C-alpha cells in the first residue's frame, strides 16, 4: 500500500475521494491500496533552548550565544494524537511507499519531512506536486509522482530558513530583553518590517509642511494653473503681469493604451482585499485557503502572477463561459511557464463553474468574485484614452490644463464595482494660436503633505519591494521581506507582540516598537539583510549553496552583536 500524507484534513479528503480511499478510519482514510492521512499543519516544531540545557529556562546574557550542534525537534503538544496516528501508519508493514502530498512549496516540504524523520521512517518517498485541488489535477499529479530525492535541496532550504529564524529569535530576543530589561521580540523578517513602520511614523511626526503657491487663470470655462512657485513675491509679480488675452502656445494630444493588470499572486490579492474590503492580510489568506480547499480557486500561497502554457485550453473554456469579448493578445500574455515558480497565479477553477458561489459565506464570496474579475479583466481589451493638454505661456511660466476622453473602456468595465469609473473631462475644441479671454485670475496658497501612515495594503507592497534595488541583477521572484505565504503572519505577530497596532486601517508603531528599533543592530533593521538571506535560501534549494555555510554566516553575525555587550 501507499501512505499519502496531506497537510490538512480537507485536502486529504479531496485526495482520498479521487484515488478511491473511501473507508473512514480514526485519523485517516483507506481504500484502493491507499492510506490517506494528514498533518494538521506543523506537527513538529523546533525545541526551545531549555530542552538543550535546563539553565536556559532563565534568560541571561551570560549564556549567549546559544548555537546547537544538532537541532532538536519535538511533537507539538496540540497535535500529539494525530502524530501518534501517523507514526503507526509509517510503521504499518502494509505500507511500502510514502507519498508527500503536503502543499507544493518550501514549507510543505518541511512539514512532511519533519514528521517523516521524527517517526524514524525509512520507506521510499514520492512527491505529489500540484497547484490545484481539482479532480483532474489530482489524477494527473498521481500519474506523475516525482521521486522524493528531487526535493532534497528544497528540504535543506526549509531547514536553513527554520534554523536561521530560530538562531536570531532565540539569541537576539534574549539579548535585547536582558540588556534593556524589557520583553522584546526580534526576528529576521519582522524586525526590518517593524523598522519600516517606525521610520514612516517618525517621518510623519517630524514633517514640517512647506507653503507654496500656484497661479490660476480662468478662461473659456477652463482652469489653467502653473506648477509650484515657492516665493509669494514671484507669484504676485506673475499675477500682475497676466494680460487680458492669452494665446495657446501648444496643444498636446496623446492616445494612451493601458493594458490590464496581471493576475493575482497572494500579496496582490491581500493588498486589494485590504483596499476594497478592509480585510487584514491574515483574513484574506484564510478566506483564500478555504476557497482552495473547496476546489474553487488554485493554490493561494503563490508568488507568481502567470499561468503555465499547458493551462491555455482549460482557462479558455472557463473565460468563454462569460462571453467572447476579449483580446487574444492579452489572453496569451497571462501564460508564461518560465515566470511561474512553485505555483501559478491565483484563478478560479473549472469546478467553480458548477458551484453556486452565492452560497459562500459573505467574505469568501467577495474574495472569490474579485479573483474571478481579475482573470476576466486580465484577458480583456486594453483601456484606451485620449489625453489632451493645453499650454499657455506668460512671462516664462506655463499655465496648463488637461482633459481625458475614454475611447474604449476595455478591461475597466469588469472593475466598476471596485474602482471609480473613469469620467470624461472634455476640453473645448481649440487650436494652437487661439486667443483666450482671461475671465479671472488668482493665487492659490497650498501646503506640502506629510507621508501617509502604512496600511496593510501599502506595507505589504513595501515588504514585497524591500531590497529589490539591490537585487535587480537577479532573476529572482522572492526579493522582498518574507514570502507571500508568511507576510500575513509577520504582521499579526508584530501586532500580538505590541510592536505595532491597528488604528482603523492604519498600521502605527507603538512606543515599545520604536524603542526596539532604536536598540537593535543595523543589520537587523536593514531589509537587505533578510533579502540576502532569502537569496541564499533560494540558492540552497537550487543546490548552489551549502546549508552549513549559510548557518555559519548567521551565527557569525549573532556573535558579533552579542560580543558588544
């Protein structure tokens, strides 16, 4: 028999149904020469420092750094029952092969391997690697199982990530807490994220608004205005020099073609759900995961915004069901296997066509509809507008006004529930050299605006882009802080640790958060540090870097910080 291990019970049920394991047992299903069970997420966790030595129960700088020679792992107290079931199944003499059916990615690989190793199983491993829970995808996945050895480097990368995070968290949280007599939490990704929020809040507090001026002319039912003028005297002088008749110096007309946005990865889905519905990143991930387990969308924990080339026919059948008003070129552009990493972009499944989505819980329905609309828009026609700019010149200053006319609303017709409809601003029909009678003129007094507080939308974007300038030379998707799958948890952890707080939709640093950022070493605040580490983790997964060398570098940085005491 083959033992199939999924990450969650709902996924195990879907797999079991497809492969014929229909007999329900305690903690697993059986049938058709298969046993199917599940992990309930992370069954195994890294042991705390006191499991290595009892003296570590008390936090003391004198005991730092803590660098285990061999890392210990233990069964989570909340999942002991399911682990016991899995351990017995691994040892079952009927089982000759184990199939890792955990989520197709770095963390899914780690979840399975830790359970497999903890149970001391030695049976051969096969890997199910799928991004959709549709029956067809599951069948194809089982027909094309991979050898587990092919994912050894991915497992090493996951181990390295876990060990690096453990080293930073366990050592530097203790170090800064003891040194400054406070309960601080330091993390490889969370600390530079916190630093971005703190820096933004300081910029807002320290902002000093600057007054500036513009000069405005009303003529021919138009308002023509200068750009910023810093000195009031210059604005006064310009105002007094404006004649009663002005001439149009130039009329610029440009047709603008805007292509639809790309499909959703998890981060952009979380950002838009925050913008449109006010959902937190964690809420959006939970709703998307539930939709995935209902077989209504593809795998949500993805950092790709493209589909693979072999999905063309299935996706075309799906979008055809909503009508054929789409742009063939834009449809083709959403497929590019070379730009797909572990998983494809998030789209509805074919199975969703036979599902009454109005029966979904309200929030899930909103997320599903947004995902559907994004696909329909992405393959639709371009938005075409004609933009007109009228320019007049007085004493060397340009007075301008602009107008926009929508020629073809294109993909935007699908987005009217979420974004404002582009309204035409029609300018009078005029030509270069035409004379305009000045009806009125005035000086506008304006002030510069401070930066805006982060929202989850803008902070997720900042996390995604962090360090990207330093990594423009690399064709690497994961350039930012964290991964799409982990960013929601990072934000929630910062809030739970009282380092930042929610103020309506704004994210604001607390006094404790600001204190911590002022204390930690520069490399912990700098986003480029964790980006560099993420690059190394990627290289480990590709077999181009060594786990021990990476951990050695992490230990060196920690030792340097602690030696400063």
